[in-house]
C-alpha cells in the first residue's frame, strides 16, 4: 500500500465513522457550507469520488443514492477509490486536472482525500458530533491552505455553480491551528 492509499484509508475511516454517527433526524440540518445540508456534504464527497474515476472512463459502482442511504453510498464510493489506489497501473495514469497534469493517485490525494478531512468537520458540525480535526493532519493542511490560489475562491471560476473555497474568514491571531485552517478554508470555526 502506498503512502497516498494509506492516508486515504485513514481519512475515509474517520469520515465514514462520522457518517455512521450522524443522528437520523439531523440529515437535513444546515452544514457550515451555505447551500448544503448534512446530507449534501456526503453527496458532494461521493460526487467528488466519481470525478476521480472519470479520467479512467469509469463510474462509481451501483449503490443506493445518498438521499436514501448516505452511509452505504459513501462506503461504495470509498471501495471504488480504494480499488483504484490499490492498482499501481491505474493509480499511475496521468490526467489533466484544474491544477495541471498529474497522476490519478495524486489527484485523489489532493482533492478527494483532502476533502474528507474538512468535510468531516462540516458533517460533524452539522450533526452535533466531535469536530476535532486529527492533529496529525493539521500541519500539512495548514501549509497547503496557505497556498490556495485566489482563483479557487472565485465562484464559478471552474464552471457554473462550482465554488471551491469561500472567502477567508478572519480569526483571532491566537486562534488554534484548527481554527486558523478553517478560516483559511472559508469556514467560521466558532
């Protein structure tokens, strides 16, 4: 297993446990993302997993819709990505992305895998669960968040209806690394 596959599995496990822990009555609750409910957060994550398969001319395996069963929908998408990462030939295929040409494996790492961390926070916030981001993740994500290009904050820059990151949210200078990261990613940590 590669470092990228291992990192994806750790992140997916935490995300899945948050999906599994969501109280059924909270799925329609507002998430920190303005247009999304808790269920929509899972829907976005599953849709981004599908995007990772497109350069390989693949689709997600049949599964229940997120609207019917968020947990099973995520588990199925997760299995598809893990199968891709476990196949060295597929993982090494190069593809064009909005961030330039890279391997499918790296694209998964920089998009879907990284998304699992911040969207786990979104889902936890929306459903009243523990919002703590794994401290082992914070250092690298903090570095990456500081390098987010401004065009990734412009609504519709990558297509109609696509908003990658919101405007930076100011947090106090003495805020925790987690809160500073959330602010850079356009979220109100408090």
